[in-house]
C-alpha cells in the first residue's frame, strides 16, 4: 500500500487514514498527537501508544506528557469500556523525579486495571548480552544500571547531589528515638454530635537534661504533623558553612547535631489531627526534657501552645518559611549531611500512607532524596512531600545557632 499525500495519509500531519468500502462506514486513522495535549474531537481511540514516556524529565515536559497520557486514557475508557480500549506505554526509567514510566509502574502495584512489566534489557533484546552491560557499567554505572537493569537512581536533580547517598549515612542505628507512641483515634462530643480526631498515646518517654531544641511542622497539604527534637554532641573541630542573618560565613564548630526525638502523626482517614492534644504532648515533652532551649514552628497558628511554652521559660516562635529562608536552611543542612555531621535516630515506626505501611526512616530518606532546587525555591515532586525534611532543616539550624550563640557568649 502506498501512503502519501495523494492517497491515504499526510506525513506532514503525521497521520494515516485507512480507506473504507462505503462512505457511511467509520474509518480507522493512525495519528500522532505530537506531544501536544489537545482533546481529540469526534474521535474514539481504541489504542493509544505512548512512546518513551520518561523523556519528559523536567517539570514542564512531565506535566504536558502526563496530561497527554491521561487524555488517551480517558478517551479509550469512554470510547471502548470494559478494558477494550488500551493505553500502552514503554520506556527506560529516567534519573529524575519527573518520571511517568516509574509513576505508572508503581501505580500498577495498586490497580488491577494496569498491567506492567519491569524487564532487564538482556531478557528481551537478543542484541544485548552481559558483556555489553558489564562494559557499560564500567563506563557509566549510574546510567547503565538505569538503562539496562531498570534500577532507578537517586534523581540527578536532588538538592543533595552529587552526594545524595550521604543521606543514608546520617541515619544512625546507635541513636534511639526517645519517645515511643502509637497513633490513636479520639472521639469528642459537641452539640449532641460526635467528632473523631487523630492523636497519639505516649507509651514511653526517656527524658534527660541535655540542652535541646524542638521544631514543629504541621503540613498544609497532607495534614501530617511532625515534631523533631535534638541536641549537639562534642566532636573534633571542623569548618561549616553557616548563615548569620543574611550573611554567609564559614564557622568552626566542634559539635555534631543529633536528632533523637521523632514524632510523625499521620491522620487516620476522616479524622483530622487533634491540635488541642498537641499542647498536652508538649507539656509531657518539656517535663521530660526540662533543659529545652527553644521551640520553632513552620506556619503554626496555635498561639495557645506558643504562649504555654514561653511561660515555661522556653523560646518559641514561628519560622516564616520564605523561599530565601528555605534555601538558607537547606544549604546548612546539606553541609552537615555531606560532612557526616548529623545523626538521626533510625525509626522503624510504621506510618500508614494511602493505605500502605512505610517506616518513618524510609519516608524521611525518600523526602530528602526527592527534594529539588527550582531557582531559589526548594521543591518536591507532586507525588511526594517534604514535611519531615522541612522540620529537620529548621532543627539543624537551631542547634547550630545555639552552639554559635554559646561560643559568642563564652567570649
């Protein structure tokens, strides 16, 4: 069959139209959307092929590709229901957090309507053998593992690159979380109506007299509540990047930040966080850790708690998390992570997120590795969060500042 402008298609428009015997019959058309997400009018798509999904590896191209992908998905479902219409995509994984292939692969684990395979190149391409892969691994192990073995690396855009692997090293099995708790549901009655909230029941709290700082981060998007606490331990003197006000300085320090109080409250479905109970939690924390120096919060509106903490002799204030402030705090945090100057307690406590269990440590590391820098803004992929990392960045700075202030006072 000859296909050209005069016959059955238009290569300029990237389409092929198959002829019909009678004009009243519906025809079949093969066409390319040319990576532009526009609604196909009067079209019933039977098969939608998405080639090289992961080439859309920036925020802008990912958004366009995702919109185009779901355009095909919705059209095939409506036009040919009962899974007759199909969307088929294939691609290597990419090395960013904007990876539609990786996203759909993960989604297949949760949905029976999605069939996905993750296959090594050597298993389906006879032209590629193990010798080729071994040579590629020696030349560029990161890219070779990604392309040939379907091993997705830490995003090249991670804020903590090129040493994002140092995030794993900050987790210490030697440091234990000072608090043990369980997520609980509490029901309260008001005006003859019952309301259910998510809170925690403290099972164990191991206090001490170390000089400590606390940070609080109540998430705006997922309503997750994070409380972190830590202190400084003595180590050998080394230099560290630090911001005092708007001025960047390189300071000498002989302390390492240790985070050994971790509370992450993931709300039970349809049960928002009990913010009134947070005050009771801090009453217990301050009683167990009487030498607490400061409490800093991110977008926290509970003035009652702040005033109660101040009455106990603890500095308490809101950190206005502007883009500039975030960048400074994360830059300080990165310096400590890269220099192995931060230890965070390993915590196997399981949170339930979207119905799936995930340990707090795993969530923290996932957040850290997916944090990116967009201009002067610290950002994260739409499917991720950075609630714990935000709190960690603030706490890290507070402990550093505490030590710097102590040095100035001693002099």
